[in-house]
């Protein structure tokens, strides 16, 4: 009996020791998360309901007034619309291109690694550098695109100065930049598809397209959902390429997006409360998208695993 | 709830304080300033700018050996970020170099009253430059250097077009621009008659607004930039592009490396005084052959845009004697000359008119001799709230989406609630 109790005590001591070690090892990450994410997130939510005077350092509770004000602002509403348009075009288009590129680069071919690296390169290149190069290509007078159009007798537009083309130009750059990482995820997913399935299909005499639509595409579904969620969140948070390609919201605010308006409110107008309310709205968008996508992904995961 | 909010704010302030500027160390004792002070500067950019400031601070240390200055370098695009974080963290910079429009919003809140006499300062500086640092009769900042925008033209292109003098009215300006515009057979613009796109659209519009006899705000702080006279300023910009086709949208833009007036792609422009340095670097023959001329944009009255950098000190600084000493030093003749020479700008100190730098720079000389026509933007506490909204409104008119009046009326409605400053 005594021996059993002693063993239990020893186990409890060991357990406590393990917990202490675990807590110690987790502490840096927890402190980091609380300090850099937890406190700012909570502060943002609180500030969204206050009228915070940055100069006087005073704060007054105003309830939903900040939200009412931002939604009566045409520029903010336009920025939501632009963000949706940007997301609607960049996410699916880049996903389709990435999937096609991944399938093409999954077959044995010469210099395959080089091609993969070439497609991935934009993702690891600084956005500022990319945007500057594209700015030159979009340059209406001496840029590449208008030079090519001129060769076929077409006068190209002022891509980044024309409100009809500015957002399109930003979307094109973003699609190009976003292909690499999506392709990488698709490549990993493709390589995890068992070869036996294709061998069985071959024995059954399935054609290439049939194999793609009946094996490859269904089994890429979990990866597709993952890419979709990550890309949506990324698209809603777009800032740098828009800011560099079309500074100050683009011609007549035609490319202003939610993140830019938040930045403007906080650092252009010193209006931290408005910026916080706008951030909460952006957070809401991302939360809804993530929950919807998570549910879809969850269902798909369970289907695959069963 | 208020307690909770205050607690969160306190934690946020504590958290953000990690990255803020250092607090001032110690009070000045007796008559001699001492201790450490922080300085934020948007004008000494790059290694050249840093070298100039370091030289100036070395000279300052000779005068005040017990004061140590910690400079924080930034540029105007990022200045507000620095100021916001410093204010939120409760650790404002002791000395701040700011733009002209910054003074009314910050006066008495972030900026300390320097306790100086405007009339006395006007003996040293141009009165218009002094006024840029004055709010409600108190001096909050001293001028260091000025950024002027005025008309620049190509004498050789004027002569080729048979034009003998720069324009004296808006009607003449449009007429000159039409005659100087060159398009090829397909209609593609080869040379703009008047370039109003290489300079910030807000600053161009403001210059034209003042020349048309308008004002941004009434003396009691109400929006006035949609008055009939003010609208004429934007109408001129719109007419040049949409009616006279003296310029195409996209032909050039702010920050373009190829500046049309220098590269023969524009015959007239509304430009910045530092273009002189660009001309010297890119095409010195234009100066040697006397092909560059200047004019003040005029219609109802002559008007030049006056921007600039002012030295101010924090209202909450803990070492005000040292901060005030640095403010005075940075606005002194030597420091003003050094800062201006580095950026091709106009020194604020009047005695520098006789300096070799001013004598050798025709644009700076022109600006200094026309200071009576200088107008500054801002003037109301809520200026920073609406300043960035001008660009989109102006562009919507230039693109034909709205008439100049509609664009300015909409902007005025949006601005009316904000100019009083919250």
C-alpha cells in the first residue's frame, strides 16, 4: 500500500515537473503573443468604442458612434468595395493559374526545378522591388505594355493614372506575385496523391483529362480550401503593392482599400478611434470568412479521412 | 467600462512606449541648458542629410557642451507615424521639425508656446515665414527653410512659339499653354504646354486658388475652398487638361525621374524651387544658355505656394531650456543655410539673401524676392484631417468624373465637420 502511494507521489512530482518545464518552454511564445497580439487586439476593440484624443491623452465612451461615422463615409465604403473586388479577382484567378502550373510542373521534364524556382521567386522577392519594376512596365510613355500595344497599333492607357485601369493593374501584379506560394502548396498536395490510383486508372483505360478530373482535382480539394482561406485573408490585408503602385488611394480614390484607409486614419489624421473601428470591421470580415471556410474545410477533411 | 478602457489604454501606452523616443534627461540648471533631448527631423534624409545635421549638431555642442541631442531621422511621408507613436506612448520628442500645416493642429497641445514676439521675429525672418509658426497670436515654431512653388518656363520654347513674356492672367496662361503644346500626327502628346501634374495636385490647386483670389478658409476657420474664386483655380487645371488638351493625364506624375520642363517635354510648369538643383545636375546647359525663366502665377493677385520646415518644441518636454536652445539654433542663419543648401530650398533668414548660395541659385533668389506673394496652406486645427482628401477630389475633376464645383462642394461638405478638429 505504502509502495503504491509512494509511486503515486513520485508520479505527481514528475507530472508537476513536466508541467513546469512545459510552462517554461511555452512562456516566451505566450508572452510574445500576449504582448504583440493580445494587448493590441484588446486595445483596438476598446478604442473602437472610445473617442480617444491623441493630443490630450483623454478618452470618452461613445458606443457605436465611430462605426456609424465610418459607414457614412463614402471613401471607407468605397474601400470596402475595392477590397472585395480585389479579392474576388486575385484569389480565384491566381488559384486556377497556380493549380495549372503545379500540374504542369509535377510531370518529369528538363529543368523542372528551375521552372519551379522561377514561379516561386516573386513570392520571396520584396514587394517594393516588384512594384517598382511593374511601375516601369506600366509607364504610359516608355513602359513595356504600351510599347507592345503600340506595335499592334493600339494606344495604351495610363495604366496607374487611369481610374478604369488602376485597380486592374494592381490585381495583375498581385496575381503574378501570388502564384508561387499557391503553386508550392498544390505541388505538395499533388505529390501526396497515391500513384496507385493513376496506375489503376491507366489499367481501366482512363484518358489524361479523365484522370485529372476524377482523381487529381477531387484529391486537391483540401489543399484548395487551405489555399482559398489563406489567400482570402491575404487579399483582405493587401496594402504594400497598392500603396506603392497607386499612392494615396490611386487616381480619384479608385484603388483605396480597407488597410490603406485604416493607415490614413491612424497616421494621416491622428484619429486612432476611427482607425480602430475600421480595424474591427476588417477583423469582422476576416472572422466571417475564416469561419465559413473552416466549416467547409472541416467537412472536407472529415470526408477525406473517413 | 471607463475604468476598463483606461486600463487598456494604460497598458497600450506602456506597450507602445517600448519603441518611443528617449525621455529628456534632467532639467536645465541655472542659466546653462544641459541634459539629453530628442529631435525628430524629416528633412535631413540619406547619408548626405545625416552628415549635414551631424555637422550642425557638432556646432550646437560647441555652444552648449552639456546638451546631448539624439536625432531621429525620417521623411515627411513618415513623419506623422513618428509623431503618432511618440504621442501615444506619452514620450513626445523634445524638438520637432515640422511642416507648415502641422502648427495649427498641434499648437498648444503637442507644441509649446515659444514665448517670442512675432514683430521681433519679422526683423530676422520673412513675415510670411514667421506667420507660418504663429497660431492665435502665439509663436509655436520658428522657420528653418521654405519650399516654394511657382511658375517655371522655357525661354527658348517661348521664343520659338513667338511668345515674348510669361503669362500675367489665367487667360494668358491658357493661351500660352495651347500655343506651346505639341502633339504628333496621331495626336500623341509630345510636349505639354503647361505641366501641372509633376507637383502635388493639392499644392497646384492651392496656388491657383490663391492666384484667383480665393482662400482655403475664412478668417474664422470656415471652409472657403469651394467659393467661386477658389473653384476657378480647379477650373483652370481642368481646362488645361480637358478643354485645351495642353497636358494628358499620365503624361507625367509626382516624383517622375524624367521632369518634363527639363527634358523639353513641357514648356511651362508649376514647380518646386529645388528643380534648380535638378537642372544643374541633368542639363546645366539650360542654365548656362539662359533658357530657364520663372514667374509668379497671377490672376486676381500674384501667388506662390509656401511650404517649409519649422522648428518647434514639445509642450510636455522635460528639458525645455535645452529644447529651446536647439530650436533657436536650428532656425539660426548658419543652420538654415546648411539645411537649405542640402535640399535646394529657400532659407528662412532674410540676411541670407546676400549669401553666395542664394546668389548662385536663381530659383531661390526669385522666391526670396517674391515672398510678399507667398501663401501657406492649413491654418485651422483640423487641417491634417482633410489635407489628404484634396487629391482625390481634384483628380475626380481632372478625370471628368465631376465638375470642379461638384468636386470641391463634396470635399467641403466632408471637410466641414472635421476642420474644427476633434
